[in-house]
C-alpha cells in the first residue's frame, strides 16, 4: 500500500511540475532587445535648425536601418546619416566600393564619394561594427541642382564621417 501511495504522489508531482512548466511565461529567445549605439556628427558645415531620427527594423534580428536627419529649414539644406546592417551576415566592402572615388577616414577605413546625381553628394563607408554608413547631402528634398556655392567639399563630408568613428 505504501508503494502505491508513493507512486501516486510521484505521479501527481510530475503532472504538477509539467503544468507549472507549461504555465511559466519565459521570454522568447528570438525576441531579444535590439541595441545599437552610434556616434553622430556634432559639427556641421551649415546651421542645423531641426534634427530627427527614423528607425526601420525591416525584419527583427535581420535588417535594421537608422536614419538621422539634420536640417536647416531656412536654407532647405539637409544631411542624412544613414546606417544599416543585415545582422546575420555583414556586407562585403566590395558591395559599396563601386559607388565612387575612394578616400581614407581618420581610422584608416575606406570611404567612397559619389556625386553622379547633380542634386546630391554621398559618402559611403563600412564602420567597425559592420554597418554600412553613408552621409547624403542635398537641398530642398533632393530637388535643387547643386552648384559651386551650394556644394560641400569632399573634406567636409569626410569630417562629418570622422565624427562618427
């Protein structure tokens, strides 16, 4: 009789433990917090009157895009600092090297300047965390053709990029 009672108690204990295990709310390991820290430029080639940021997480834990906007509302000048990464596999430097003339940033990173569009200037590089970063400069929503007075020098874009390293 004692053996039957012991088996019954152990059976109820196992069932109870199984129910408690099923009822326990554990965090989903595929839904962990996504954290990134980026240095932003602080010295700009024109006065900034408005700043804002967009975050677009296309697929959690896979593709992230962060866009930092720096705007002068009076002159309609804007800089966008964009960083994006496919988290599962970092992009190759080869993927961005076809975007223009190569320059070297302060930490030795290769950056590529592109001015093929008459309305914008772009500097691309891959940062130490594997994010592809770019700074894009344009006026009035990318509708105004840049001339000698409104165009930034490559060195000004490089100075902005160096502030993010």
